[in-house]
């Protein structure tokens, strides 16, 4: 009987290790697309932990985090002199 209780507890423990969220990537958001009318941002670079995007109108560059606790947190990037970093073609 103790064996079955231990197995049951182990199954619940492993089930609790499943991620609490599921992320869905927007397929229409392609890297470097200027003609994307659905988003005001253009993707420059992507990694496992963040994306670098810029605003089409202002050309200001942002970092978008992709971590478990900070998914979607958007932060503008700055130059050494403290001015906003802008995208140059």
C-alpha cells in the first residue's frame, strides 16, 4: 500500500513541474519585414531570451524580454551618451 501512495505522490510531483504558461509565436511577425501592417514594430534580432525590435514611425529600438517571469517586458535601448538608440537603414 505504501508503494502505491509513493507512486501517486511522485506522479503529482512530476505533473507540477510542467510549465505554467504556453507561448504562441505570431507567425505574421517576420524578421525585417517593412510591409507588415499588423504590427507597429519590425523585428531586428531574436534569441531565446529576448527580441530586438524598432518602431516603424519613431525608429526607436526596444528590447522585448522572453523569460518565464518577464515575458513581454519592453525596454528602450540607450546610447552611451544617454540618448535613445534609433534604427538606421
